[in-house]
C-alpha cells in the first residue's frame, strides 16, 4: 500500500456537484493499493496513519501527537494513480490492484481504521468516481508512506511480468 498523508485544516470530497464527505482539522489520506497487497499491509498502514506524530501537543510543541491522540478527523480517498509507472509519457497502472478486488480491499482498510479509532471520525470519498478533493493543507505537511513489503519486494515483483 501507498499513502500520501496531508495534515489539513479542512478537506472535502465532491462528486459532480455534491459534497459527499468533509472534515475539519486532521488528515487527508490518498490511498493506493498495490496488486499484491495483503492484510499485513492494511495493518501497517492503519497503525502509521493513526500514530504518526504530525500534530502539536497542548503546549504547542510540534510533532508530539498522532491524529488518534489529538482526537482529529481523517478523510481517506482511494487513488489508484499512486501506483502509476510512466512508459515514456503514457501512464501505466499495472501495479495497482484491479477494480472489484481493490474496492473490497479498500473497504477492509476503512473498516479496520474505523475499528481502531472512532468510526465517525473516518470519512471517505466514493470509490471509482471522478472526485474533486479540496484541501487546506496545514504547514504544509505532506508525507509518503509505503508498506514495508513493497519497499523490499517491489523489484522482485516487477521482474516476473
């Protein structure tokens, strides 16, 4: 799995003319699912999203609290383009998990995130839809996280095609 985590003052997802999700202060997380991801990748990513210390404490000291500790919201947006590979100038998405399997995997990821935090603090976009994501980045703070199995195995996985 791959996540682009952005600390935000606010974020919203719109499909067409309808705002389907919005949050106040917290994290906007763009989530990419690799075709070989497993439940171990979900476990790793959920732990990192909830606990990476991107927020200040009550005394204003930076980098002390995770989103869960700070009691803030999370907006997740599925984004298969995070596993894009350019072939010349043409995008190739062969590393991303395909449609129905990816949707099921993403729902499992959201379910685990909701179980490990407060379900009402986790919002999401609409899987597979053309979405507009409006964020007010805070900092700006943006970090990228790859699940460990992809860092170790990415070259081996790709050479067997």
